[in-house]
C-alpha cells in the first residue's frame, strides 16, 4: 500500500469511528441476549426497541448494511480495505450487526451477478435498507441433496408463469415478504430445465406451514404454491438457465452457514464457562478438563477465522477453488456444534432446563439441539464430504 493510500485509509478509520460513536445507540452496543435481538428487517418484522430500528435505518441509509455493494444499488461502495476497517471499528465499539438477511447473504450476490438492471435497481436497495425480507425456495420433499430432481412446476406463458408445487425446510417463510425459488420449466432435461424466479409471498395461492424441531422451536416451514401467477419480469437470467444461478447462490449459502463457526454471539465460550463455574486462584477456569477442551476449541475457532479471511482474499483474486465453500460449510457446522456442546457442559444441570426465566426459556438446551440441523441445512455433511473428496482431494468416486 502506498503512503497516500495508507493515509487515506487512516482518515477513513477516524471518520468511521467518529460516525459509529455518534450514531450507534448504546443499547446496540450490548451483547445480544437471544435470537429476538437479531434484526431481520422486512414488512412483518417487529423491532425489539426503537434503538434497534434506528440503528438499522442509519446504517441502511449510509449503505453500510452491505458496505461493498455499489452505491447505485444501496450499498456503501467501499473497497475491501475500507470494509475491513468498518468491521474492525464496529467490533472495537461492540456495535451489533444492524441487519441480517438471506437477501444480503444469498440473493444479493446472485442478482449482482445474474440480475437485469431493472431487477437490481428494484430489489437490491430494498434489501440493503431492510425493507423486504427474503426466504429461499430450494429443497422439496423429494429433492434435498439431489436438488435437481425438484418438481415444482412453472407453466410458461407470454407474460407470466403459473407455479404449482411444494418447497420444504423454507427458513422463515412465514415471516418473509418474498421468496427466491427454483422451478421446473422444462421436463426434458433434469439440470437444464430449471428456472430461477422471484415470487411475492402475498401472491394468491402461496401458503406456509411451520415445521417444529426437537428444540421446540423452528424457523422452518413447508411452502405451497397453488396456481400462483408470477410476472415474466421476475425471471432471473435465462429461461431454463436457473441451475447455474442455483449453484452460484449455494456457494454463498454454504459460506454463510460456515461462518456460524466463527461468530461470537453468544459470548465467547471461555467467558461463559467462567461465569458459570468460577475461576481458580490463578484466575483460570476452575475445571481443568473443561478448560482444556475450551482452549482446544478456541484455537480451532481462531484458525477457522483466519481460514475464512484467506478464502475471502482468494475469492476476490478469483483464485479460490469453487468447492472450498463446501469445506467451510462442513467445518463451520461442526465447530458450531462443538461450541454449544461446551456451553451446555459449562452450564451443568442448569443448562438442561427447558423452561423458566433462570435459563431464558431453556436457551442453551434449545440452541444445542438446534445445532444438529447445521449438518443438514445447506447440503448435508455427507454430501459436503463427498464434494471435498472428489473435487478438492481428487479421490475416485464410488
């Protein structure tokens, strides 16, 4: 980096820190207590406080909910170095992420790559400002790991499609405003007969049914389409060209799921355990066996964080192996399961409580059970290991 560029980045850091200090409400610098503190945005979202709403709006207006998206689409237009500075300063001030969204993580990158100019201008700014919440319509009862076997049908007419069929494991479909959906528009060929549609969840004929998990709670739904009319303008890319978009989006989904392996909300495991078990005379966690397990986990967590950063650098340089997203997804899911196993271990019998204010309605136990789905959603661990074996390690297939 040149001296001038370094000076510009230092100035950007100072200005960013000053803006965050002035605009991030104190409440939004406190640790998240549970999933209700996560801001998803959208027309149906109920803000937990005025501060949560204000923080999302301020960051959205500045484009910093999606700092690297182009300004014309509601982003911040930041360089990679500037976006890294923003993340560092938010972490230093303990600012919460203002908005989490499948639109940001998955649909946005796909629209930037494959969407028409009208689609980008219509949808991306609404995603960036949290005005619309999206869900994903991929899996079906008979098309999970073999996604290309999907049967949801879209009849093609001159100016619209008519969609009929069912999706399953549709996260937050009952709270979403729109769904990005894979549909079959040609039965002649399995992979080349799939199209990528954007569907308004308020359209006549769309309905959802929640699916409860062993945790007693669930974001998952079944989603049904009964002769749903969808404008032709909502087709992303070419007719029957959705499989390429689907694979591109899955790569971003697996990176997103993998990132749960390095997220620090809930609090760091070591700090959580010390608060429950206490410390010895030397200030260490007063349980040597659990202390060793937590140390091993935190080393792996730090290594995984470095790996994610390296993958990001390689991806920006177009040098990343496309199958590495499967490796990130697999290891991130395993790391998150380990995290919650340690959290439950640290909480002892109290962490197994299912209801009550003392345990925050069984938050630890329910979260531990929820992590079991991490190895299924976004492509099962078995499928990811097969991808890693064949495409990265070059091992022969069965």
